[in-house]
C-alpha cells in the first residue's frame, strides 16, 4: 500500500510526544495528531508538579542542567522552563487541625513546572526529527486490518484516512479511541470527575511553596479542595476543585470562596485564569494492546500516570513499536514494564480507597478528631496519592485503642473501611 507510514500517534500530551520523538530518533516514519491547535493555549487542568519521591513509579528522577533524568529507565527529556520547589504538604480538617508532610531540611518533594513549555519544546524536537505533526486534527475512528491500521481523521477542512503499520493511542484519561478498538470492554468506569483550576492572586494565609488539601463537607465537596503554588507570578496560587456532572465545580467554588472556613482567605482575591477538564476514572488496563494498536499513558491508567509516568510510557511504547516492526514481541515487553511500574496495576491497589474515603465516610467532626490525633508530628514528605493516605492512616492507627475507647463509632467505620471496594467509596 502506498502512503503507509510506520506509526501513527494519537494525542500530543507528554505520552504521545515522547512516543513520536523516540520513534523518530529510531528512524521510523511517524505522524502525530493532536485535536488542539497549540500547546501555548493548553486549557486542560493539570497541577504540573514533578514528583521527586524515590522509587515513585519504579523510577528515581532527577532534574538538573535543563534535563529531566530518568535514572532507572535510562533516558532524559529536555526541560529548561521555570521550576518552583514544593516543600510542605498540609492536610487541613474543617476546624484546621493539620497533618504535615515534609522531608527533613525542607528538601522539596515535588517541583512545579511549566507544562506548556515542556510540551511545546518536545513538539519542536519532534518536528526537527521529521515527525509529521498535525495539530487541530481529531482521530474519530478506525479499524485494525490485520497487516495495518486505518484511522479516520478530521480537521477543519477535511475528513480523511491514514494507514499505519502500528498505532499508539495516547489520548488521555477519557479513552474514547481506546474504546473504539475494544480495549475498554473489561474496564470498570468508577466515576467522571469535573475539575476546575482557578489561578488567583491576593489569596491570604497560604504559605508559599506549600500544597494544601482541605477535607470535609465544610468545603462543599467529597474531594479535597486544593491550594498550591502557581507559576503566574509572586503571590499567585492555584485553587483546584473537583466535582461531578451534578455537583458542578463552579458551584463548589462559589461556596468555598463565600461560605466556608476558607472564605476570609479569598476576601481580596482576583481571578487571573481558569482551566478545566472532565476525567473518567477507569480501572487500569492490565493488557493495554490488541493486534497492531497499543494504548498508553492516562488512556490505559487508573485515572493518571502523571506527566513523568506519561513520558516513560511514551519512551517504552516507541521502543516496543520498533521491536514489533522487527517481528519481535515489543508489546508484551511493554506490558511487563507497565504492570511493574505503576502502583495502580498491583492487586492491592484498592487500598487507595482509604485515601478517597475520608469524605463522606467521616463527618467533619470526625475528621477534626482524626487529624488532631496526628497533629504536631511531621510525616514523611511525599506527593504520592497512594503513599500519602497510607502514611496518614498508619499514623492515625497508632492511636487505635484510644479511638476505640473515645470514639467507638469512628472505630467501627475504620474497621469497615478496610473491606470497602473502590466503587463503594466513590458511590457512598
Ligand atoms: C487536575 C489535574 C491535576 C494534575 N496534576 C498533576 C501534577 O501535579 N503532576 C503530574 O505529573 N501530573 C498531573 N496530572 C496528571 C497529568 O496531567 C496526566 O497524567 C498526563 O498529562 C497524562 O499524559 P497523557 O499524554 O497520557 O495524556 P494527556 O496529557 O491527557 O494528553 C492527551 C492528548 O491527546 C489529545 N487527544 C485526545 N483525544 C484525541 C483524539 N481523538 N484525536 C486527537 N487528539 C486527541 C488531547 O487533546 C491531549 O492533548 C494532573 C491531572 C489533572 C486532571
């Protein structure tokens, strides 16, 4: 067949860009398509922090000399944009009992970065390597024909088909094209989160370089309301709010800023920018490929692989394609790496439900009580949304007998929570 390319990559997020770049470096003929028209106008919400926890996603990243070094996976990505240290993490209860997470000596556990710059620079590298980058182009369907894959594309003026020997789907958490290729059929869809991120100046009472999560019905959401650093300038912060189709983040925002324990913080705040997204929380794909198609990054994950995880997925997917095109079983090798690297692929990952279960499982008064038990201690500095709840609960449960004695109803809930499924915690 004429016009047959080696690889079509769907989606120019960190996973897709890294795939295209690595595949082009290996000499493959690559088309990369992206439905958005530019990276500089990125509207999708993302807190954009590199997570520095040792061993996170089975990697030990270092950021130095304009590069992100993946020391275990043995590759690097250029990044010369701004960085802001995140050194303290605080969990706040409604009456502001605080659980504090930090490394000794204020070593950062995360670094806020400029995602637009990271993606834009990766895209320029792709173009320089000869990748055919097509922005404002949507993949709307396709089929695996056995010896190649046909993908239907749409841009402002045209509807057309591209034929590729292999396809990498890197379309993000909503996994629509992944579904068209039948890969979602055994996945559970737990929930769809609607997220809005407000960039504000003039918020008072928040420590710079800190990541703050506010738990309780007093904040009008089952998910924590989050305030963290921003790259928009001094004295600016990002407020992240998660809701749902029925409990809209806009209405949570109104309530948090006007009618919550945080309202005084917002008395003189001005809105500078706003970003948003809807994120489907599927169970992760244990086998992320079928025939000539592999789905990577958030498209295959339980919620998210994070940006550094997406870069790793892209790097390994490109190597897998290279192997496949040489008649070897690259997709199987990728799958082994995928299963080992991400905590959500482990059988015990449902334990993360403990992190989601604070609200509405516990009343505001109960959260105040639980947090007060840990107040004054500093728990290990970590960003991980898997490790953090574990550290928190381990620390709370050091007081198990006291809880049983003083608050038997809370104790009963704790005992029950360990048997709850993730679906139950999302739906409770
Ligand atoms: C609120 C929020 C906060 C976050 N905070 C952090 C953080 O602090 N640190 C961190 O590392 N990660 C964070 N993440 C997660 C991070 O954004 C993702 O894990 C990461 O971007 C996944 O990369 P990806 O390439 O797999 O998917 P995405 O970044 O979602 O990229 C997918 C791309 O595919 C395009 N696309 C989709 N469908 C099609 C189609 N049919 N045709 C063409 N193009 C298509 C999309 O426009 C998009 O550009 C956060 C996410 C959210 C929602």
